């Protein structure tokens, strides 16, 4: 397979946005590879189905930590999405921005500054409520469901003032000590993931090929450049040779795992 310009590994929250931007702003031919199945499944789309994906064998990597000495030798369960939309297809759909302090050590250049990151939040967020009829393209719904929360929360918010916590309804600022109602990525009663917002509208684009249930086995590289990828699709081992390069967006566990398995990184690991 040599007719692709760019290969994107992982169709999770990041991979779907990256694919959207490349397809809509270039003429590159893109191959998007996802280890799991399609997200066209009721237990993904209907919010109540979240509980059914928590230990799902085909849509969830079902990771566990190593035994933790300081937690009475227990393992910690670490669910990660394995489907189009990634963890955004199995999570509880609660939405809150990170704080400025979360990104301070990202400031390696102006492009990674908090100001630019905040601008990205502003670009993809769209405030909705029960009266919103239309969701604009390339927008993630930030649904204010505070009216549906239990009234006892008001007592909690009032009590938090005694500890100098600031009430912030939308939890969108960089206030360190704040409390407020959480928002959700739900629109018209359905989950709204990056897959639905950014990938679905371009699924049939002639420059995009999506392979689901496909495992990337190894990255083959030379002189710090990925020349090809060995993938397993429908029980066949296939070599893909992108003309420009590859983008790894497989999450905080599977991206370093793939790099290490390919010989990139600490040999002991």
C-alpha cells in the first residue's frame, strides 16, 4: 500500500480532529487506522450505554496498572477506548477545560502557550442547552445541564464558600480553587464525540481511507523517519509506505507502546 501521503495511527479524540484538518485543508491522501471497531453502536451513542462499555472486550483496552504497594497491593483499572472516537466513545461525557496550570510545562514555544491552547478550546466549543436545535460543523457541544442536577448541590456550593472556593458555573476559567456544575458532550440525547463531530462528515471523502479492527504491529524507520508500517488487517500482514510520513495519535499508553515495540526508546523498557 503505497498510495497514501499520510498515515494516522489511532482514531481517538485527537486522531479524528487531525484527520479532519488534513482532509479539509490539503489534497493529501490519508489512511486512518483504528485498532477497534466502528462507533456505530447503540451502547456508544446512547449515554446510558456508557456502563456497558466500561469492561467491553472489543471497545475497551481494559488496561490495569501494575500492583501498587501503597494501595494495599491493588491494581488500578484504567479503561481506554478502542473504537472510532477512542476514549471519547466510552467515557461518561463530562466536559471541563483543563486549568492554565495544567499546561504550564507545555510552554516549549509560543505555539504551545496557554493562550494558543485556550484559543483552540474557544474554536471547538459550542454552548448548547435543551433549546438548541442545530450544532455547527466542527464544534463540540458543551451542554449546560445544571438545571437537571440535584438541588442538594446548592448546599454544597454554599458550604464551599467557607473554604474560599469560587463558584464558577461553567468551569471554563483558570481559577485554581473553584466549584461548579459540570457540562456534558451530549446533544439531542446522544453522545457527541470527536468521531461524530470531526470524522463522520468526511467519512466518504475520496482522499480518506479508514481501516477499523486493524492493528499496527511495527514502525519501520531510518534516519529518524518512519518509512513504513506493518499492519494486521483481516488476518493479513500488510506493509504501508506513506509518501510524507505518519502521525501517532494512539493515546498516552498505546503511542509509547508502539514506539517501544518498534525499537524507539529505552531498550530496557
